[in-house]
C-alpha cells in the first residue's frame, strides 16, 4: 500500500532547486525525485541534498530519476523551461516553454501518472493551459502557481506598512501572473477591516495603493535586473501549495485555474481565489469585484487568450 507523499520535480534550475530545498526543509513530502535535461547538474543537486539528510530529523528520500518515477507520484511540479532575461516580459517566453511543457506532460502521462500537476514555468497561465490540454486531466488536477507569489509579495508589503502579521492581511492579486495583473482592493481587508475604510479614514491614500500595486507587479523585473532570476519567493509559494494539497487543507489560495463561466469568462487559465485540498482545486470562489476591477480581469483574460498559441491555432 502506498502511503508516502511523493513529488516529482521536473526542471531543477534556479526555481526547481530552490523549491526542492524548501520542500525538504519544510518536511512536506517523503519522496522527492528530480528530473532535468542537465543530468550532471540534477545528479549533483540530488547528491548535495542527500548530504543534508543526516542533519534532518524527518525521514525523506531524494534522488534524481526519470519519467518512470512519475507513475505513482502524488504531485508533479513543472519548473522546466527558459526563464526571463533582464528587460524581458514573461509573455516573450511562450513558444519555447509551451513546446517544452507539452513534451514533458506527454512523458509524465505516459508513465501512468494520475496525480496533480503543479506548474511554475512562465508564462505560467499559458503553460498551465498547455499542460491541461496535453494531459487531458480534469482541470482541478492541473494547477498553475499563478499569482500565489504576487499575492505573497503584496501581503508582505501590507504587513510591513501596518506592522501586522501577513496572516492578518486578506488581499489578493487577480489575473495574469504578469503585467496585466491587478489588486482587488475593493475586497481587501487588514485585520478584518476593509481597506477602503482605511482610505476613507485617511490612514492610506490612493497614491500609496497604486505604488504598492506597482511594486508588487514589477518586483520580478527588479530582482532579475539585480541577480538574473527570481527563485526563493516562488519556491516558497510552491511549497505552500504542495503542503495544502498533502494536508487536505481546503486552504484559500490565489491559483491559476481554468475559468468555465466564472466572472463571465471561459477557456483561459488565470488566477482567482481557489480552495485547495487533496484532490486539487475543490472550488473556485468569485467574490464580487468593483466594475473597474471586473474590467481589469476582462483585459487580463484578453491578454492571455490572445497570446495563447493553442487558443489562436484552434480558431
Ligand atoms: P533555469 O534556466 O535556471 O532552469 C530551467 C531548467 O529547466 C534547467 O535546469 C533546464 O535544464 C531545465 N529544462 C529545460 N528543458 C527541459 C526539459 N525538456 N526537460 C527537463 N528539464 C528541462 O530557469 P529558472 O530560473 O529555474 O526558471 C524556470 C521557469 O520558472 C522559467 O520559465 C521562469 O520564468 C519560471 N518562474 C516562474 C515563477 C512563478 O512565479 N511562476 C517565478 C520565477 C520563475
């Protein structure tokens, strides 16, 4: 009988290796298998992490493997592909990363894998759509990390501003994980108080909110400019998502999922609030947005559909 929590990670570059390290240290799985085209690097990463296991209390196995290891995995995490270069948008990675992700998905499905796909490769909404289409899995079991990272960035900034735990901040980044994303300020709360009430009380002003949004949206550009890539933040978001799945937490997270009529949109992977548990996305929530926010969501949907080669080819 299988009881181990098993993750197969595909793509062990900066993001994948950081996720592997975070996943091990947060004790979220019992088995972690790593696959990468660069077999020398992935073997060395596995050996390096095995060197840490004697200093770790939990029993966990980590090794570098191949696609046959996916057949009994619970979660396959896809971090393979090319990453943004300084000044490049996520959308500029589309053609290459769709091809890579589709090929990987075919190999994973051919192994007999019957678990949950978690996608991080960018542009994550379009790559998640490609994995969903190629795998023919139920949409609940193909999840994009979406704006989980952006939402964590925003909550951290608000927590600093109000000097309060990020756990007391309910604020979400909706839409594309990219330039058309937006903050749904109309439903944001700080310690239970609607953020718009704080605006009325003049504890915050509209310019400060706009600056927070821009800092969140452009965070990756700044980090990539300085050190070439972003990886720790997304690694911790991926770890949080896997933990919610294994723990059957029914946690509320901003994730990229297929819309099927929610907010009047369909056939697009995009971030909205999702309830996540052991079977994947159990429910998509649709809190009421302001008219301006609904327009922003519609624009983000348009950007993602127009840039999705699989949707454009099918027309
Ligand atoms: P990287 O170049 O460091 O690593 C990519 C890895 O993918 C390499 O090790 C490469 O060998 C491997 N790879 C490529 N094709 C493969 C294939 N067919 N099979 C197996 N492995 C393959 O890049 P990175 O910085 O780790 O970024 C990885 C992806 O994650 C990029 O698309 C990046 O834009 C994305 N990313 C997403 C988020 C997010 O929030 N979703 C945040 C940061 C980066």
